[in-house]
C-alpha cells in the first residue's frame, strides 16, 4: 500500500484540469518518471510556483471538480511519480477519480464545509496529514492546531488501495 501521509499543498481553486496537472505535450513520454518534472507546470494561480511549492509535498487539498478535462492516466501518474498519492477535494471528475484508485492512490471527496475548515485552519501554513486508513480518518496538523476528519471510500476502492492498484488487485483475484 502506498503512503498517504505527509506535507500538504493547499490549492485554493476549483476546476483544476488534467492539462494543468500534466500538459498534453508530455503525453508522448513512455515512462512515468519522464513526467516527473512537469507536474502542475501549467497551473496558473497567483503565488504558486511548482518548483518551490511541490518540494516534499505528499498530499494535495483542493476545491471542487479536481481532475476535470481530458481522461488520461497520465495525470495520476504524474502525481504518483512525485510521491503525491492522496488528493482531497470537494469532488472529482469521475474518470480522474477512478484512475487514481486504479493506480492504488486515493482521490477522497469531503464536504465543502470540511474543505473550508481545513483551508481556514491550515492553508498557507506548514501542514501535514496522517491517514488512519483502517479507521477512515485524516488528521491534519500544523501551526499548533489539529483537525480530524472522517472520510468514506467504497469497499472496492479500499480493496484497490490495499492491493496497490487495479493490476495487482486483478492478479490476486482473477
């Protein structure tokens, strides 16, 4: 099972699309590793610089409709090769979300209220998340504060995560 703990990057924007996650011009690359330096290269947000802001990040927290746009596995791959295995947002584009779980990663929706609470307490501050996968709880910590937020994923998605992704799940079960 992948790591779902670590430093958080808060991206305070809705509709971050797959072209912003990994620009289409890199889709001809034949290895995941080749995608690594281009993660979020085309994301335009005031004050955001991928070279600076992605260092050491393991978790992204964002607003609604994360992963919209083209249906490509390259977007989760670019996150995975950068050791970002967990994205938390209000909701996700359906195909992006499933591609994350198919890779053994997690795209976990939380209510707008819970996302707002996390942004209000921790955005702009050095923050970490610890994932208690067995009990389905995220624990945010930073700036002397902590916040526990329960989450839900389906039993099948939980099985994909535990197996390390769809290929390993299929090998074990078919």
